[in-house]
């Protein structure tokens, strides 16, 4: 949870918490002692300047003149600029030398056209580009996409057209370290009845226009509706002066920054894939993309109401999604009122959810599905603030996250992993936590008399139990570590799922659990490292996660003590790179028991 000084619990649900200036003021007023350690006291992502819309760009002589306004307290002498250019079928980046003095005195940015046009550009082809300006702190801002074209002996400029792929490329170039990479997939249809029921329960009007937009979205049509005055609003745009509205949520984690690649520090992160609505003079209802953004909307300047729903469906290949409720009490709808949106200008709305758990869990689960969507179409149902006996767990086909555990992305990812392998495979290793070993492999011993379910990453269990636990932790590791590289880190506690150290050696069971019989036994850390090696070593010729699912499905049958032999026989049957990597690493990781 966020510290009390920056939580939203004392705010009215309709209070405007989306103004950048009000957010900054709230942050500066905070008196939290460890302010450098909390997301509460870090300012939301800023920008060096604001660009004017593309239809106000002009060409004077041999220069491009772009309306722009420097943000308060920004010094343009520290600005740098580059262009992302799409021409002659090629995408390239070009460093620019703009005239900052003009920007300061006249409110325009002047750039020599010659610095934008690549040498291979064809004389009869439009050149599509966008300009990125970065200040000394690293904050950046992209302009709208534009096109220039040769006319006679000069140039003409026009807004971005629908015949270029630059918009996606520009968006992908703005992702920051730890952010999700882009995907080129269509947005999914929306379950209209479900959405309308949720919004109605939250007190959101479900008038005829909203019902119409939901029905259109449910059939994959354009997000479009007509308001009560008969005016169209909120339709997805491919031309004109689009406005993209983006939502970033405050995320605070208890176990981030251990060496992982994604969602790796406390900050405002895009509300990737979440269900959202922007209403008012416009009506748009849909799923945000991986950057937490709507598609380009034709929206009028003014105050609008925005809603976020704790449900995601970010166009996975498998068609799977995520919902988060509170012990079957319905998904959460977070309302942001009086959001001022300016036509033609991309909007960034940082927000503090009143129920942090729901949206934390949602985002963490999205990272898992983004990289490993699986082979079945299903909904992963999470229950936040769960009171189920035994704490956070996967049980009855649903994931239960106890109060306080929503700040642990590794735990959320682990329980998501249990659900993932349960739903995507037909062969399931049994769990039996009845083994009680000696230190340091005794985490599986009952914490209390009559409690047989204690388990730790280094506790000796029947081997099939730790195959099951190892797969779940592998999934969590694969959600937050890049599978394009072999290094892997896991939190809670911090250990490497690829390399060894004195406290976490390779062949952990054989090295640390020396007084125990090993046959038919295993420890989770050894199995996580084995699964990571099979999935990521020997790039790019390593198997995919779906290949691993097929491998597990080839197992003839699991029993408590045959996990290794069952998977070994199935790997040999599958063959190829999976068998080669399995066979090369099974002895190194000490799992042959």
C-alpha cells in the first residue's frame, strides 16, 4: 500500500486527482520520512515542453516551424532532440539541432528540413516523422506524427496519414526501462453485458449511447457512440487531430529492484491493458494498450470523466484476460472526475487508485500474460484482500491474494503461474508437503502443529511437489525477466534463477541438504533454474513457453516421487532443442533424483 500521506483513501471519489500540478503539490506537501524510498514522493513523469497540433506546423524557407511551449522551470539549453523517420520503407532515428532561442522567444521550434530527410528518401514519397525532445533530467516528449512531401521545388507539410506505420514505432520508442515492449495486435472485443453490469453497479450511467458503444466493441466494431445531443464523440481516429489519453498508476512493491528487467522499481507505470472509459461530451469504452493509452480519439477540449476497471484483456494471442475482485464482491471501478483533456494533445493522467491491491495485482498479472499467454482462452480470476484460510494461494481454479501480499509481484506472479500451468496443461504434478527435513532445507516443516502446507524455495519436498512449485516460480521469473537473455533474478528472498552464489549454490539440494535422502526428492530453486535453462539458453534456438506446455502434456503420468523421470522421458520423446537443453543442464542443476 502507499503510505497514508499519499493514499487516496481520504479523497472523494469524484475529486480531480489527475492534474499534474495538483499531483506535484500533493507530493511536495508530503512529510513521509523515507521520502526517497517511496513512490508517494517521486514526481510523476514530466515533460520538457508541449507541442502544438500537427495542423499548425508550417514550413518557412527550408525550415520546419512547430508550435511548442516550454514547461515551467525547464531550461531549453539542456534540451536535445531527435526525429523518428519513416521513409523509403525504412525506419531510422536522426539527431536534430533545433533553434531553442526561437522556442523561448516566439513559442515555436525551428528545425532544418534537411536534417530530417534521409539520404535514401524518394522524391515522390511522403516522409513520415515525429520529433522527440528530451531535457537534462531525461524526461521526454514526442510531437504528433507528421508528413512532409516535395511539391515542385519546395516542401509541404500535412498531418500524419493512415498509410504509415510510424505511430506504433514512435510509441514503442517511448517505452522506458522496465516497461512492456510493444505488440502489433488488434484490441480485443469487450464483453459488453459484463462491462455494463459493472459500470451500472458502480453508479456509472448506462444510457443508450453507452450500451451502443459496448455492443459495437463486443463485436469488434469501431468504438463509436452518439451522445444525448446527437453529436458523435469518442470514435477511434486514423486521420485528423487525434488525442491519445494515457493512464499511469502509482505502484509500490515490497520486492522489486533485485536485478529483474520489467516492473523493476516503484514508480508510475502504465495501466497496461486495463478496461477504461472516457465519457462526457464523448463516449469511449475499451481496453488500454500496453502503454496504458486509448486509441487516438476525436475528443473536444473540456472536462471529462474517466473510469478504470480492475479487469484486463490486452489482446493476447490466446484470448485470455484477467479480472480482480474482492472475494466475489465484484470488480472495482475507479472513478476520476473533472479530467481536463485538450483536443489534439496527448494526455498523461497519473492516478492513485483508492483500492491499490486490485490494480497492483491486475498489472502484475498482465506482465505474466504479456510474455506467456499460453494456448487456451481463459479468464484468470483473482480475489484481492482474500480471507481464504492459508493465505495467498491458487485454489478452486482461482487465485487468492491475501491483504498485504499485493505488493509482492513475485508472489502474485507465482500464484498466477500455478493458474497458468493448471489451465494450459493436462498433466499436473501432485503436491504433498508432508516432508520435514533439517536446516537449511526445513522450511517445509509445519510452522504449527497440524499445518502440513509449509513450503519454501529451498525446502525439500517430494520431487513432483517442487516440479509444481518450480513451474509456478519459473512463470513469475519469466514475467519480470527478459527471456531473450540468460540472466534471471527472483525476489522474496533475492536469489538468481540462472547463476550461483555462496548462499544459493547450483545443485542446492545436493550442496546444502547433505543429511537427507535425495531419491524422489527435490528443492524448488533447482527446478526453477532447470526450467529457466530449458526456456532461455541457446538463443534464439531455445524452445518457447508453448513448447514447454506441449512437453508437460506428453508426460504419461505424475506421482509424488517420479517428477524427474516423468519429465525426462517426455523431453526425450519431444526431442529437438528442448531435449538438448534439458539433457545438458539436468546434472548441472542437480535434479536427477
